[in-house]
């Protein structure tokens, strides 16, 4: 298992926001991979597992605990089975990040999953923030690409 600590070089303002709210319940980890990052997320329900997958994706980009929850944005997605639903769900959240001024949620809440029609409705509590480009391994990153390989396990 990879070390999940990441140094984000937080500003004083970011540290103040982080201290203002209770810590987030993180049920995910990052696993080693030769070329990419693997996100391993879990939850007590399918809804919580989807929430944690989205937060793991955003948590890899930045410290989500520094986001002030001032606004709410809704995301809906659909698929033809559970893996495609998860793929489309994450893709819609990634689109929000790319299209909406680098939108980052502090938390994602799944409101409803239709397990027969494979539809999902969710919200993200966020601050619409102008985010500086992250420096990853000393190199400015301007494009984010995610490759998905899913395995949905049921108890």
C-alpha cells in the first residue's frame, strides 16, 4: 500500500479553512502503480462507496479539507451496469472540475442510485474557487487524465 500522506504546501488561509471544519471521513487509499495512481475506495453502502470514489479522485488533486462549503452543485449520471455508472459518475464530476472554474467539492453526497436503470443523482458542497495549478513532482500539470478500471465488489 502506498503512503497516503501528501504535502500540499498549504497557505495560511488554506490552513485556517482546514481548521474551521471537522476532518472528513476518508474511506479511500492510493495504491502504487507503475504509470498511474490506483484509487481504492469503500463504504458501508453503495452510495457511500460512490461518494468515496469521487472524493478520492479530488483528494488526489488537492487537499479537499481546504475547500470551504459555500455552494452546492448537482451531478447526475447513468450507465448500463454498475461499472459504467461509476465511470460516468466520476467523469461527470471531472467535467465539473474542468468546466466550472476548477470546481472542487469538500464533500460529495449521493442522493439516489437507481439500481434497476443505473442512474445516480448527487450533490457536491463546494467553494467555486480559482485554483492555482498544482505542482506535481516539480512539474506544472495543466491537463488531468483519468483511466478507469473498475471492480465493484458486493459483500
